[in-house]
């Protein structure tokens, strides 16, 4: 089966890495991944994936405007036109059985210029027929005009799409908590479970050996996703190690994110004491996290899935621009999997205190959620490709 998978990240990297994890499980199929945002230099793709890179578009931290991802001065309308033509041509050439769109139409309204025309062309028979599915995370961000927003989403789903795959465990977070008109979606809504990369057996032992850690050492891994936000968290964390003695076994690795400004990255490196390493990015982040004793991070989807998969103690600082990370952090904290950091904790001495508190004690945890979302998504896609489900298939499970 041929699958065309569209993924557009605009600030962090979570959407892209969740998509990539699903693609890794689609080994029995011909997958063409269309990516429209900036990527780290050392990113690698699974062998079963062919990647089409659209001219990159990103957004500022307030999600107020599109910008050229390479920082160039190309006219925005020219970039949009090139992307639109590339997407149409890719679709015509590939003739997919399933067209999978990450987040749209629940998000990525700014990319309607390239998505709506191709979706309408499929419905009108101007492009080869295929199943069209939406791949969406657990929590949607709030909108200034929720009525208009939900009307637009319902209209798009019921006109153009055959199914929605929600990458969440509904026992933890259901889509209806952030989308009130869930019952008006006329196509199947499938909960796949959370999409989480799984660590290798004995990952902790092997990774600690690679990091040169002894049994007594306590490793703190600090991460800031893509790096466009989270610089303040990294700065505070490296300075907190002034209160955590290397002689007592404290060690730190800080991943600032590939998109952090160069001058700020260098500043964080200069702030770091000798027992703390500062890097931009690693493709082996999960392995490094397995070696850790405590994590400090934001509360994005992928980071939280890594925390669940490894079981490491975690302190998270939710991105405050919208409700998504705060809501996820609160839910995960209620179940004993994370502690929540506030702005008041962004002082080196206070951050050190939070780390010491986490080391000394941790609340009981509830049973973990379903983390098999990638493999379950593959089953959903295969069912759609065989013609099971969709507009004429089984009813929604909301």
C-alpha cells in the first residue's frame, strides 16, 4: 500500500518526531513523507521512507505569522506557490492509497492555501481517489473564536476526510475535552493510544556505560525540544548545578534544541560548570534519557511520551502560550509521572532544591497509559486502505 503522509511543524519538533515514529512502524508499506518545516542537520529517516522536503515555512513563538524557514527573504507568496505546486505534483506522481495529514484540519489553518485545494480536488475526482485521514495529538490549543473554529473543522472533516486517528489514551485525555463538537464528526474517530518510542531492553545499563557513569552518579538530562522556546529553562538548569556537587555524583547533560539562537547557545555553554555538558541535539535522545535519574524539560507531547516510556522522574515547565502543555502536565502530575515547574522555580537555587526534592521522594504512580499508538495507527491505516471504515464504514468511537 502506498501512503502519502503530510507533516508540518512550525515551532517545535514534536509533530515531526511523532510522525516519524509512526512511519518507522509502516515497514510493510511504501511511504512518502512530505515535510514542510526546518529539520536538524543530522536527522536520519527510516529506510522505508522517501522524504519530500517542501520549501520550509515556520512561525514565530506567538504563532502570529509565517516566516521562511531558512531565514531568507523570499517572498512568502512565492514560497506558498512553490509548495502548492510541489504537493500537487507529488500527489499526482505517487497516487497514494491513503493520504494522511498530521493535525489538519484541527490545526495548521495557515496552510489551507496548499491543503484545501488538494483535498477538494480529490473529492471532485480531479486527482486519483484515496482514503484521507487526519492524525492528531491528545490536546488542541484554545482558539479566539471557538465556534467559528469548530464549525470550520467539522465542515472540513465531514466533506474531505474518511477517519480521524487520535494519538491518546482516552482514559487519560480524550479529544472531547478540547473539542466540544466531537459528536458532530460524521466519520470514525479512532483512539490509537499515545505514540511513544520504546527504549531497547537494558537501555539504561548500556547508556549509562556509554556516558561513563558510575552507580553512584546521578544524571540530570535537560531538554528544550526544538529550542525556539526553552532557552531560559536551560540557562537556569545549568546554573543550578553550582548547588549540586560533582563530588556527590551529580552530572548533567543539556540539550538546548537545534533551533536555539547561536549566541544564546554559546552563553549557556559558558555558564555550564565542568560536570555539565551542553549540546544542541542528539538523535539518540531516548537512550540518553534512559541513563538519567531526573529529567528537566518542557511538557510537549513527544517529551512527555519519552518520560512515560523511560519512567524517569521528571520536572516539566509547560509552555505558557496556550493550554496544551499545561493541561498535559497537570494530568500527568495527577497520575504521579511528573512534577510541575513554575516561573518561580526558574532561579538556580530553587531549581536545585526541586531536583534534590525529586531525588529524595516521589509520589506513587497510577498504571501507565497505552503507549502503543504507532503500531495501532498502522492497523488503522491498513484497515482504511483495505476499504474498512471511513465514510461508508463503521461508526465513530468518540
